[in-house]
C-alpha cells in the first residue's frame, strides 16, 4: 500500500481511543415527538420523507452586471464570489446563480439589531426575497450566504436551495446536509481568503464523507442545481432509499437539536451519530465492493481506500465538554470482513483475526 496509512493502524487507533463509556442516564419526563422522534424511546426516524423533484431550470439571464454588484453592500466580496464561481463551474450548472445574482439584495445589520437572527447566527439568505442580511463585521459570512443564493430556486410555495427543500407551512428537509455542504464549499473556495470560524463543523465532516461516495464534481453539480432528488438517486446505487431518508432526517434532527441544545437528549443524539457513521461506511464500502468486483480497482487500492475513509470518520462526539464514542470498532470490522472477505484485507490473517 502506498503511504503510511493502513487499515490496521487506523482501526487500532479507533479501538484504543479514550472515550467516556457511560456517565449519564437521561430521564425524559414529558413525552415529546419531533419529526418522527419520540424522545422517551430509542430514536425513531420517519422512513418516508416527501422529496420534491426540482423542475427543469430555465435560465433567464446570461450575464452579470458587475457595476451594479459593486455598488451593493459587500460589493467587493460579491465580485470576488462571481469570479470564483464562473472560473470553477460550468455554466450549465449555474442557472440558479445567473437567475439570482443581478437582483440580489444585501443588507448590513447594525450591532444594535443583531439579535434579529438569533444566537450565533451572523447571516441569513431569504430565497423568497432574494436577500442576504449580514451582521456588521461578519464579512466572512457573506460567502456562505452567497452559495445559498447561487443554489436557490423558487417554484410557487416550494423553495429549493442546494439540498434543502421547504414548503410554506411545513418543516424544511435536507437542512443538515445543506448547511454542511454550503460551508464545505465556502471553505474549499474561499478558505484562503477568509478566517474559517468552524461553522457547522460536524456537518462539514459528514458531508465530506458523503462527497467521497457521490464524487466531488457530481455532488457540486447537484447542489448548485438544487437537486436533492438527484442526490438520493446517486446514493441509491449503493444503499436503500429508506436508509438515505433516515440519514437525511438524522442530519436535520442533529442540527436542529444542537441549535436548541441537546441537554437531556444525549443518548438520542449519540445513537443518531452512530447511525450516521454506520450509514457512511456501509454505503462507501458497498461502492468500493462494486468497483472491486467490476475490476475497476485492485486489492491494493481497495485496502488503501478503506483505510483512508475510516481514518477520516468521526469516532467521537463532544457533548457537554466530554467525549463519547459514536463509532463501533467491532461492528465496522465485522462489516469489512463480511463484505470483502479476510483474504482481500491486509490487516487480517487467513483465519480472519487481526494480525
């Protein structure tokens, strides 16, 4: 294998990681159901989620009024965003960007009115008004909100924005993966120009793994085309639709719960984080298995890809200033053995034991 990363040392490192194993017994006094979860029981995620198919996008504008953009609040940042977007993406996936950019409104919120957003929020984008509101002094936030603008499409009472879908009167879907991927793109294309503040750190780590399954170019195209259905179809090549919907719902749940604080719900949150990790490695390893069986990769590449993927999973969850295990070494090891066979995995002997 190339490089210094092996499956053996990665899994051994995870196995010996110093976690807090117990330490809490949550008690829920009031039954409460949130989007299919009953917090008095093990987390239950709805297996059905209404996903709207994005209509065929029609490009209305084919040019950008640079002078008009420069005259807006944060005009220089907007022009920089335009340059980066047009240089890195094919015009075919920039229909939303072209349709929104010239009519974009940008409002700077003064220090006295920053409570408008809620705690910890420094900027918002409203697709229905095509308006970005940014707290004064939060320049780095503009790029994140501009990606929301570049991926937004409004169709009647349904709003498509990246992987998020919302309908008036209903709770939005795909919020977790959408915020994570929006921030991932912000850091990818503007990380050398702004100070990355660690926004949506957990979501970024998860969608980074998701992107390895889908492919970077494909996932960026789906995001900019506001095509959540397309993302689901890509993932269905390697797992069931029910598992995908559960994953999307899990990500939404965690983002919303953390905003409202997880106190008293750590057991639920940890189980969901374990489920998310399991979804990621099972889906990616299924993809690798297909490629291996079709002779698209050899056994050396197979082992290297497994090791690299496992090394970037998040084995712990930091809640209430303590670390808790959210990745099962034994379950993952068994899955690797069952799927690929011990003879194909360098960390195992022919008897299936760790060398």
